[in-house]
C-alpha cells in the first residue's frame, strides 16, 4: 500500500552521482565484516605463504638443475686430469679469454660429464616443491571460498532483516528494481570480488615479496634494474584505477535504474500494450541501456588498459635482464642457472604486479557494489518500539475497538494531509470511508496497520495506545482484502493457510467454503494442491480475490480492512465476493474503502473525507438526507438509477 503519488517518481530516469564515493570507508566496513573470520583468514594467509614459498623456490631449484647440466657439458669438453684453475689458465694461454671467464664462474671438474644422479634428484625435488605449492594453493582457495560464502551469507541475512525493518516510506520512494539490484546483483558482484579478488591480491602480494627477496639474493644489480619499473607501473595503475572507480560506481547505479525500468514495464505489461506505449517504452529502454553501455564501456576500457601496459613494461624489463644477465654469465660473475632462475623471477615479479593491476578492475567494481549495499543497510529504520507492556493475555483478541484521537500526519513536512482526525469505532461496527481521490482514505489504512507513524495524536486498539504495542501485535489484529490481489508461487492450500501459521487442512477447507472457493478448487485437476505461479495466471481475477478472502477467514482477525475488494471482478463474481465479505465481517470491526457507493449502504457509519479531514459522518440514509458531500458523490454515481424515496432525504 502506498501513499498518494509515491513510488514512481524516479523509476524511469537515471540517478546522477550526487557525491563522491567513499571507497576507503567502504573498504574499512568490508574488512570489518571479515573480522569474525580472523582465524580462517590467518589459515588462508598461512597456506598462501606456504604455496608462494614453494612456488618461489621452484626456479632456484631448476636453476641448480641447469647448472648441473651445463657444468657437466662444459666439464666434459675440458682435458681430464687438470684442476679448474689449470684449465682456466690453459684457455687463457691459447687465447680463449672469454671462455676462460665463463669457466672460472662455474663449478666444473675437467673431464667429468653430467652427474645424472644429482640431476635426477634435483628435478625430483623441483617436482615435489611444485606439487606442494599446488596443494597449499588448493587449500587456500578452499578456505577463502568458505570465508567468502559465510560473509555473504551474513550480509544477505542482514539485508533481508533490514528490509523487514525499513518503513513503507522507503519502498514508496525508491524504485523496486533498484532495491532488487542492490539485494541481488550487487551482493553477487561483491561475492565474486571477495572470492577471486581477495585471494588473488593476497597471493600476488606474497609473490612479490618472495620473488624480490630471491632476486636480491641472486644479483642485487639485476634486482635494482627490475625494480626500476615499479614506480612507473604503480603510477599507471593508480591513475587508471582512480578514473575507473567513478565509472564503476556509475555502472552499478545505471544497472539499478535499468532494472527498475524493466521491473516496472514487466509489471504493467498489459497497460503498456493497451495504451500503445510499447514504442515509447522501447525507446526509454534503449536510452537507459545506452547510458549503461557508455559507463560500462568506459569502466571496462579504463581498467582493461592496465594489463597490456603492464605487459609492455614487463617485456622491457625482460629485455634488460636478458642483456645484463648475459653479460654477467659471459664474464663469469654469475652461473647460467642463476640467470635462468633470475629471468623466471623477473617474469614472476612483473606477473603479480600485472595481476594486482588487473584485480583493480574487480576491486573497484566490488567496492562500488559494497557501497550500494551499505547504503541500504544505513537507511533510517522504523521508529524503535516503545513497548511498556505486552498485550494483556486476558484482553480478548476479538474486541476490535479502534479509536483515533486528533491524529495528524503528512508524507512531506510541507504538505499537510491528515489533520485533526478523530474517530471512535466500536467492536463489530462497519465503517465505510469514502471520498475523492487523494482525500486520504488509503493513508488512514496505512496508519491503522502502522505502516506509517503518526505525527501527532494517538491511535488506541482495545484500550492500548499503539505506541505501547509492538507493530507485530497491532498488525496481527488486522486482516486485509485489497483491490490488488497478492498470491505467491505455491499451492492453493498454502496460499489460503498463509493467513495463519499452523492452520490445518480442516481450517483451510472451512475457510474456502465460507469464501465460495471450495467448489471451483475441487474442479481443478489437483484440487487444493494445484500450483500457482507468481502471477496466478491460471486463475481468474474473481477466483484470486475469493482466495484472498479465504486467507482472511483463516487468519480470523478481530478487525478487517476491505480496500475496494470488488473493483476488479465481474458482476456475477461480485455477488459471491460480496456474500463472502459479508460473512467475513460478521462479528468483526470492519473498515471498508469504497468507490462504488452501492456496496456500503449497510455500513453502520460512513465517513466522507476531503483533504484529510472528515467532512461528514453518518449512515447512508442520514447522509443522503443531509444533502452534502456524500449526496453529491452518490448523485454522481446513481443519477440514473435512484431508489424511490432516497433522494431528497428519507
């Protein structure tokens, strides 16, 4: 139920970004949500360190294998019986100074070939190291998957509980599609970011530290050359990331807006077709889709630029290391295996930087989604309950006395609506509320079931002030049959039993008979087990309305609210609906909102509202005799079908 004019204002237009996004604050809040997973995070970090440690050790071991192989090949070419020093001196004496420099930097034994046993042991050790690295990497992924899904489970639970605590005002003023996008798309995107991005960032950071340490161990000079690209790489990364984060925020904002349009168009598909608005709707979709395309293209392009640029810098670093490394090997300063290992490390060093840069894409997108979810969690909730005492157990739930004392309410501070409204309804009375559109009829219903809190005055239920009762206690006193029927996907039995938890089959069938539902349900192939889809498209409008009345019978409330419940049914079905509602009203306090005044002639009291005030109050005949606002409304509807003696007073 919505207040007048609420809920559709911004569903067709994209909302601009009105302020800069607080990504640091969002990141802090996201990390705070990971705090309960501290022990598992330590385990994930530990397995990550072990995995990276083994990965980093691999090239060094393979370098040793290369040294064994190369030194054996070179040693076999040297004369046997000489020491290494003698062999080097002989090479220099014969004018092979460069080869002599190479041999001087190697651990060779002249005349001795490849030590196959040592070579095999080294390769086996390397294979074991890589197997352990893979095992620990698998363990890290397993632990991180659990951390991510538990965190998302908690976030989804908090969002669902938050939605239950949000006032109706929030849903009236926000597009439903945007709310759904925050609850589904944004949380899914954040889950992907944590599952893939967090683990990748951790591994990449550890790899950088480990590889850098090995590079300095092998050759400080080559390590310094490799480090020269870091400032340039980091500068490019953060420059592009800062620009892309704005586009990612806009991307998810536009996604919510487009979802709102799709949801609205799908809900009102019939009206769109009837009023020939299909072309306009398609044009609006194209406009919103184009806007989403533009911001998504910029976001993806900017973030996608990072990886090829980093790859180019990596290739430059590779060339520099190869050139200087070749010189160091030729001069005997470093063994060939060490240069081989260093080149592998240089590739491993730039690769995690590239991965971190690539993860900035996912990170910025995930943080933009996280911020939208946190914005929802930060929305003002319904006013806290002020419960002085629970509902007295001895107080009969079926009394149904409702009193409104000098009630004031407005949706907007500068737009008065309900002013100085006073009404006392005795148990079992039927009160009809009529008036022109915008008079405040539906608003009164929203206040009765406490969807909105009043600004001044008080509402009393069976002697207890609303503010001294929980909202749940207030709402359980009411049953509602609305103009727009709501049935969920499930069986007819479940839809009827929805009125009261624990309702048995006998109660469901009794309610169905009272509401004229039992007969047509039994004609269905599966009877009460017939499944309905979300739109209940396999039932007519009248049948759906009768099911909602049966649901109200099962609930057995002390107070009923009937909001134009017969407006969507044909004349024949209206007879059944009216009879069912008459049975339902027996012994219960009833509030009936009606536009067809023929349906409320038997009401105990008819209230005529205009601009949030009661302008007339009385029975049908009394108000006709008075010749005021009700007389004018009645005349406008029945000017050609008056009952004898009614007009002019009876």
